[in-house]
C-alpha cells in the first residue's frame, strides 16, 4: 500500500470540549490507484486528508496510524515531514482562488515553490511548467504564464492549481472537492483531466466529493463516509450497481436522474450527524429503515463481503446487498 490509514480517530478542541470528528477510518490506496471518499458535509472527509498531511488544527488529538510507503507519518521528523509533503503529495483544493496569490503572475506562482528546491536554471524550469500547463489542457501556456489569476476563469485556474500540484511529481494526489466550485461543464472536464493524469502518470489519487456519480466516473474504488466512519467501500462499478449499506442506497436513490420521472424525489429521512453527535451503536440507525435492535447498541465494524467492505449489522444479507 502506498497510503495505509488504520483506525484513524481525530478529535478537535471546541471550547473546553474535545469533539470527535473522525470516529474510525481505515483505508488503503495502492500506487497508481484512485479512491473516492464520498460523504455529506461534516462527515469528516477534509479532516481525514489533514491527518494524511499532518496539518490538523492546533490541539487536535489523533489516534490510529497513517502510513505512507510503510512510514508512519506521525513519527516523521520536521525535516522528513517537509520532504514528504513537498515531494510525495500534491494537494488540490475546492477553491483555487483562495490558494493562488492574486497579485502575482501565474509564472511566478508556479515557479516560486520549484525554485526553492530545484537547482535547474529558471529558463529550464519555465519550460517545465509551460509543458505542464499544456498537459493540463491549457491551450496557450505562454499567455497563461503571463496572466494574473483574475484574468483566468475558475476552470483555467483549477488547471493551473493541478499543474502546481504536479510540478514536484508527487506519488499521491489529494483532491478535496476539486470540482465543487465549478460550473457543471467545467466540473466534468476537470474531473476527466484528473482521471487522465492519474492513468498517464500512474498517480495514486484520493478524490473527495459529495457526488457519487462523479466518484464512480473517476475512481477505481469508492468509500462512503457517515459520521466520521467509512460505512461501505467497493469498486466504484459494483458499488453503483449493488450498494450494500442502507445509507449508500439512500444516497443513490435520492439523486435526480434524467431518465426517470418522479412524483417526488425519494429522500433520506432526517439529517446527517457529525461523529460527536452520533448515538450509541450504528450512527446511521436513527435514519435507517432496516434497523434492528442490535443497531442501537453495537457499532458495526467494516468487514469484507466479497468485493465489498461493509459496516452494517445486516451484513451481506442487507436487502439489495451482495
Ligand atoms: N478547527 C476546527 N475546530 C473544531 N471543529 C472543527 C474545525 N474545523 C472543522 N470542524 C468540525 O469538523 C466537522 C467537519 O469535518 P470536515 O471538515 O472533515 O468535514 P467534511 O466531510 O470535509 O465536510 P464538507 O463536505 O462540508 O467539506 C464539522 O462538524 C466542523 O464543525
Ligand atoms: Mg471538507
């Protein structure tokens, strides 16, 4: 495994209290593999990525293990951590405008990180970033390099941010809702671009999204998160065709579809719960139409059933499960 997360728990201080945000996350990503992490707002997706880069807010309490290429991220020295973040991981965020200095040209933005560590002459590095811009689908790289961020559209700027993330040739790309702030057409283009780059460069990708359809289009496997836990993980194809967890089924049913007509779109009753407000037992139980008495008492743990990993007391016998 390139990335191996085992029983991650993250608690954050709020006033005098410690709030559990990630309750139990275990997942692995192999070299060159893409995994989507899907879940509603507040389910703990971003805090999981921050645990991977060790950039959680001050005062965070972490237990469990994050291993990168067999190395414990929690045990890295300051220097190892810097190298790990710079050379192994590429980060892509939801809003590129918030992460790109608005008063500097794209050329300076892309070069500033590289010049610190790469000894090649500036002219050569400029060629490298110009090629990268072409690779991420920017038609006129030279013009783009001379531009300021406000002169570029959101989609172009996200491509620039992707080029920046790739410039150090990372092995793992962490993309936290990289398409959410874009219009629908651009969203699909950027998602396809990530998929192409992953295949071409043999990148491992953790793709975070609210959107199960997008996850299935882009990623080999999909993990569904609820209240700080992974409740189901499957190859995207089989998850889509035969979701096993009642929550995943609810999510898939509540998507509008162009080929179906509805009296009313089916919705999941109730609202998502953050981990620190989760009841005893299965956090999804209060909203689950299939709940049994055991569900309110014991937390179901992620166990393997064929291709699927599932945290549900209904197990492989869940209606519609496989
Ligand atoms: N600095 C912080 N201190 C305390 N709690 C925080 C802090 N930042 C976020 N939270 C809490 O963590 C929870 C969300 O975690 P996270 O940001 O990982 O969710 P998410 O799944 O990424 O959600 P979204 O889809 O909205 O991005 C929320 O309940 C939020 O209030
Ligand atoms: Mg988030």
